[in-house]
């Protein structure tokens, strides 16, 4: 057993890597929330249309992002062994693979927009959602190109450049939102579509900014000659897919639960859908802070795993769990205390505020579960042990979460609160299942360490 003091160096190392990612992730969430706030002040219908469009678009977004996440632990292994040629080859293969995937997904997502009228939403909400949604679909391609470069850099333990790019892109987004949502400075007043165009412009800027850093910074520029000489190999593409596909599927299953729940909210009406958008947006703020710690955990675990330092690996992993428990406990208290005030940032509609305040109680309850499942999953990603996580996600989010949400919302008549109760159950079960897998792996590491020590 290790005392708390022995974890202090690990807290410091994890946070040093995590802090830029946390700022980057928080910046992305902040922009989304600024979008929601600006759109909310245009009207409740626009806020509901945004919620509906994003509940569908996010399925394709996270699935495409998941494939990029497979790059980080593999580059981490190559970087820890100082194999720059392997890292360059992985980047080239990842660009090729992710480009094909995102183009196919974009076509599929565009096609889905023709089925919006079949999803049981109010007709006027569907009309507003379609054009906004299609703008978001176009923005997916440059965003995934950025994420590919971001995950490569994170595999090298470089998290600062993505943070800077995200902050700049956020400012670009807010500026164009101000111009295009409300029609300021002679620009057309586009309402919800204006928020979409602001997002598109900012996402185009993100890969361009990363290319700028690649050309100027020596740690990146030195890879350019290697990228010209190495060839994309079938073996490396298969390795990337073998890690990326389970991660993408696991994320997709989790977000599908939230996305389909958003559609179920639409069955309850415009007010529940708008309140759901507010509660989910606020929950995303704490979630993205935790994903920053999760990214650092994946990096630290993958590096320690590459050099077979299993003791340091477990200490780094447990240090991240401690940090997340502290932060999410604080977040839970804040959501509970300020549940009646936070929705006012988005709307002045009293019905929406009252319902969003009720939903924030559920947000407060599941904070610990949500933080744990993100961190535990990040440990598994660092170990490239992702297949079981995909199965656990299917059980927790699809087999359990969605039926529980539907049963309590519609069969028992709990409405919006019943849908959110399903999230509490699903996230709690996911955290328990991920922990069981990690506990088994850590016991295996301990046995191997004991055996090698006795020889």
C-alpha cells in the first residue's frame, strides 16, 4: 500500500500533461456553450433545433474522433522507444485511414438529414435543424484532420500546441457567431445557421494552424522528411484500426445513448428538449475537464507500459483516479447548489429554467460515475486493451441505459427526469465494468512483478 504523500509526484506529472488538454477541452466546450447561449437568446425553438441537430451529428463526430484516438497509445509506444520512423509511419497511415473514414461518414450523415422528419420531432424544429445540421457535417472533415494531428502530438506528450490552437479557434468561432447569428456589422442575420457557419470557419482554421506549427517547430518539422520517405503499410493500418475501431465503437455507444435520449426528449415537447440541451451542455463542461485528465492518463500509462515499469504505471493510473474523484465531487456540489441559476445563462423562459434545474440534480448525482468511467477507460486505452471496453459499453449504454430511460420516462411517467435516470444507471454500470477489467490487469502485473523479483 502506498501513502498519499507517495502519489504527489504522480499528481504533478499527470497534471503537467493534463492541464493544456483540460484548457483545450474546456475551450471547445465553452464555445459550444456560447453557441447555445447565443442561440438561446434568439429563441427557444432555435435552442431546441440545435439540441436535436447536435444529438444526431454528435454520433458521427465521436465515431470519427474515436478512430483518431487509436493513434495516441501507438505513437506513445514508438516515442518511448525513440523510434521516430515508426511514429512518422503511423501518422501517415492514420491520415490516410481517417480521411477515408471521415469522407464516408460525412456522406452518411448528410443522408440522415433526409430522415429527420421521421424522428417524431415538431415539424418547425426539423426545418430549422436540417440546414444547421448540414453545415456541421461539412465541418467534420477539417475537424478530424486537426484531431489526427492532435492525437499524434499527444502521443509525444505534447499537449500545449493543441491547447493554443483550440483557444484561437474558439475566439474565431465566437467572433463569427456574433457577426452571423445576430447580423452585426452589416453581416446577414442567419440565426441558428450563423452558429453553424461560425463553427465551420473555426474548424477549418484548426488543421491549418497545426500545419503552421508543424512547419515552424523543430520537434514537428523533423518529421516532414520522414513523412516523405515512409510508406503507408497495411500492417500499420490494421494496427491503427484494431485499436481505433473498438475505441470509436465504445464512444459511439455511449453517445448513442445520449443522442437517442435527446430524440426521446423531443417526443416530450420543445420545453423538455431545450431543458435537456442546457443540462447536457453544463454536464459537458465537467466531462471535458475530466477528459483532459483522461488524455494525460493514456499518455502516462502508454509510456510506462512501453518500458514495462508496471509499478509506476499503476501509481500514475491511481493518481488520475484520485484527481478525478476530487474534481467531480466539487462539480457535483456546484451543480446541486446552483441548479436554479445556471440555466439562466441560456434562456429567460421560466418553464425551461425550472425543468433544467430539475435535470441538474441528476447531473450532480452522476458526476462521480462519469468521471470514473472516463478515467478508467483512459487507463485501458493506454494499455491498448480496448476490446472489452467496447463490449462493456454495449451492455451499459445500450442494453441497460436506454431501456431504463424509456421505462421511467414513458411507462412510469417520470418524463425528462426518467430519461436522465437512465444516464445515472448506465454510467455507474460502465464505471463498475471498466474497473473490473483494470483490477484483473493490475493483479496480472503484480503477479508478473512478483515472479520476476523472485528469480
